[in-house]
């Protein structure tokens, strides 16, 4: 298609390194749609005849049917998806196919098609995030009052409710969702009409193609239009962080399912066995979610490095934008689906979590808070409770197992009501500040999240 000035064909390796069809065939739907919009505009503007525009449109529609039913027949001699479509069009409708490429270049063509693909990918991810959020909300509601140890430094810190802990992941996903929505809004400007890099002398109507293809407006600068891949970086940055969030949840599932923790049992549907150890039930899906996030972060880095130092406008390096995006998208979609499925199916051992939450003097802060509320400066209260913890440890019991007289021997201001604060149930119920772990707050947070979903 560009051979006019060439005497010989490309070397075999030249052909191989130049071919991107194995990857960019996945954007055929967008490419065909953009070509149909372009051809219709050329016809309306009188740049090509109405007959040619109609023939091109019919041919492209036939190609879409073909690709949908039989896939794209790859031919490395045809380089990329754009050449495949145009070549097939020529086979179907003859010389009129050669008019489709009037007033455009593959440079604005690929930018347009790929933007449309990334836009669709974002819509898919947002739906998958919503699905994962729904699973979290259901389990958080179910476990609004289930007690587990809350950790800092992975050391038992204070009891929390499982529902509250799960809702922390909901917050991350909501931020991820908004990052994807931002990326979508920012990318939705149509580059078609920038042609190779400078614009075109033909009287094109960029607004018409932009509107037909669902864009909100036009890119403002033709050089930027063909060299900008910020939209790929935006997608990948949002994907990388989302995958990091999923990886943190996956890591918790892995820890919780380990025998020393025993907080959850991974149901059969989300476990694998070992070929040598019959006792094993391995959390492979969670481990792969954790592993996939490494690859997705790598895909982001690949795009950033691809762009770094690249002079304007188009260079073929940019063809390498698709593989990282597609890789990250596939990995993120399956990670979101797997986490949604695992969250829905995890079998929590509430008794075990409560027992572990109560161990380790977990309500020491509650006693200190009670003393501080009764007028003792918190620093002094902290010291008093520290002595009580030491006394409990010396006796080999948990703080809540000391008697009132033992407490009063440490400090007579510790009253009987203070002891009621020492159960884990009372501890979590007392943390009812906004955003706190109290069951009533969890119920309210789930309700607010559901209302927000309805308003989206
Ligand atoms: N396959 C190319 C890409 O994905 C299309 C643009 C080719 N442009 C060019 N001037 N060779 O970037």
C-alpha cells in the first residue's frame, strides 16, 4: 500500500518486526467503525462521490460481519489491522476502496481507533469494579458485627468488625472507579482529521466524524493528536493502582486462609490441590491476582518509558502501545472477576476471628479511654493500663480476666463499669465516630454505598 517508491520488498525480518496484526487485530471493531464514519463524512462533504461512499460503507459492513463470525485472517505482509481492512475492502469493492484513505493517515486512524478501544475497555472495567463492589457490600452487611482483630504492623491492635475491614476495600475501588471515569472523560476527544501530523487540505468535517464516533469534541492540535498516548498511560495508571488494591486484598485472603490464622476457608471453587501433598488447599487465584498486579504495573512502566524522549510527532515506537494495554486490561478484568468471586464465597470462621481478636489485651486502649473520659490525662491513663497489662501478663491471663480488686490494686480509680469496656463487643460498639468500626456505622456505610450506586 505504500510500495510506489520501492523496488524490492522488505526483508523477512523487516516484515516480522513491522507486523502488528497479531496484537492490533483486537481493535478491528473500532477501526471499521471509524472508517465508516470517515467514508460517510467524505461523501457528505463531496470529497468522494456518494456512490463510492455507499460502496465503501457496504464493503466495511460486510468486513465487520466477516471478522465477527470468522475472525481476522492474519497476513503479516499486510502489517496491521488498518491494512487488513483496506486490503479486504479492495477485494470486495474494487478500486473505490482506494478512496477511503483520502484526507486521513494511519496515524490519526490508529489514534482514533485505539482511543475508542480504550474507552470501551474503561467501560468494561467500571462494570467489573461495580460487580466487585457489590460482592463486598453484601459480605460487609452480613458481617457488620462480626469481630476480627484489627492490625497495625500486622500486630493485633484493636478489634474491628469484619464488615468495616471489607468496606475499606470498597473505598479503594470507588477511588479506582473515579480514576477510570476521569481517564474516560479526558480521552474522549477525537483525533481523526489530524491526518499524518499536519491536518489536511481537504474540506473535511471533523465534528461530523467525532459525533458519529461518540466523542465529546475534537483534539485541538494535529501534531498532538497523532503523538499523544496519554490516554493509554491514564488507563494503565488507573489499572496499576486498582490492581495494587486487589493485590492487597488477595494478600489478606492468603494470610487469612493460612493455617496459623484460620480466619477463612477458601471454598473448593477457589482452591487448588497439590500434586504431592494431599492435605493442601492452595489459594492460587488470590496468588495470581497478587502476581498479575506486578505485570500490570510493568505495563504502565512500559508505556511511560516508550513515550519518554520520543520526539514529535508519530514514530513507530507508538505501535508498541497496544500490547501493554491489552495485557493489563485482560489481567485486570480477570483479577476483578476473581476477587469478586472469592469475596462472595469466602467462608469466615467468626469464632476463630473473635478469639484471636480478644487475645493480646486487645481492649487495653478501651480501658485507657475510659480512664481518660473520667478525667485522668490520657498519658497517665495509658501508663496505668500498661501496668495492668504487665500484671495480666505476669499472671498469664488476658487483661479482661483480671478481677476488679486486681485492677483497683493497680489504680483505685478503675471502677466496675470500666470492666464492661473490656469485651471486644463493647470495644467495637464504642467506636461509633464517623467512619468508625461500630456495627451501626458499618450498616450505615453499606446503605450509603448502595444509595451512591443507585445515583450513578
Ligand atoms: N500500526 C501502526 C500503529 O499501531 C499504525 C500507524 C502506522 N503509521 C505509520 N506511519 N507507519 O502505530
